[in-house]
């Protein structure tokens, strides 16, 4: 059964599978991309594997950060990811409770301080993330408020932003190709 564009039956099957074998709840998320060295092109391109095949994303820093501003910047994708993930969590929770949503709009934003990025000052890069979900529904305010709190607690993107997560950077060399002898 689909409610609010969420296949609740499929979600229920997924949850039951996770409950039966908790190890199956772990899913690796991977993005592998290439920095484009050619001027006038988006700076970063990645091909993401999705259930239906592949999707290409491109990012370009705004001009004040040395890019061309031809595509969303990396931080815009981060805010988009938060908005999409938080909304998906909110709507999935509502659908699981049989709550009909007539319209859902989400705004996510934060203020960036580039002082740390450029080594100018040791100030927080981001101090607060604001998410506003606007809903048209017959559900009462308490129910919607509870859904918003549960979405905050359960949204994977929200978790990533609000909990320390170990970042393990690695740099490896790409082998230099030698021209064929001939």
C-alpha cells in the first residue's frame, strides 16, 4: 500500500528483515568522483549507483571560492541531502502511522563562516542548522510536532550533523602512465 508516495508495505518488509537480522540494516553509501581540471567545466563529477542504474551529479564552487558557479556547490548538496533525508524520514513515519499528508515543503539552511576554511580564525564553520517543515494535513499539531521530533532523532543526515563521526582521510597516488615504446 502506498500512502504519501511511500510504499509502506515495502518499508514494513524492510524493517521486519532488519529485525530478523540486524546485520542487514548496515548499508554502505559511496560516492566516487573526479575533479575536472579543464577550465569552464563543473569542478567535480560523480556517477552514483542507484537502483535504476546510475545518476550523474556535478558540483561547482561559487565564483568567490574559485569555481564557475555553474552547478550547486558541495555545501548546497549537503543541505539538500539533509532536507531530502529529513523530509523522507518525516513522511515515512507519518505514512507508517496512516497519516495523510496533502502537501509537505521543507526548508533547510545554515550560515557558513569561511574563516576556518581559509585558516583566518578558529571559529565554528557552522553553528546551527535550521529545518522547517510546512505541512498541510488533518493531523493535529501534537502529532506533527511528535513526527518532527522523531524525524530529527531518526534521520540519518540529521544524525551525521549532530553526532561526532570519525573521518578517515586517505591519499593515494595514481600511477603515472608511461607512453608505449614503439
